[in-house]
C-alpha cells in the first residue's frame, strides 16, 4: 500500500515536471543569457545553450532531485543558473538571475 502511494506521488511529480518544462520560456532565458554573456563552459566551446541543451540540463537536475527526494522527501538540484526543486509532492523549475540567503 505505501509503495503504491509513493509510486503515485512520483508519477504525479513527473507530470508536474513535464508541465513546468512545457511552460518554461526558453526564448526569454536564452535572450537573457546572451545579453548577460552567460555561457556554459561544459559545451565543446563556451556558448549560450540552446533550448535542447537547457531541457537536457533540467531533466538531469530533475532526475537527481527525484533520486534524493526518495530518501529525504525534499531536495533541490541546481547547476549554472537553473534549479529544480521537489518538495511536498510538488516540482518547480527555476532560472535564477540573482539570489541571496541568510540562515
């Protein structure tokens, strides 16, 4: 019973992630990255990523966050300027321009 509940939560999170990715404004993200001259250095040569590369990066982050979520029920996975968070059975995908936190 508990395994079935957990499976349904994960299934719902995968749907939420797909919905987030569907509504992410890739053109705006790429435009901002070009304007700020933010490049990814993991590509063959430094360059602003294209839509496919952004999607692949976010998918990787989601899989990483989901794997940790299965152990701790909350996880944030981030790289470069992207963050994927899974918490309280919800998923968020963020493109971060600026952030400050004090604990």
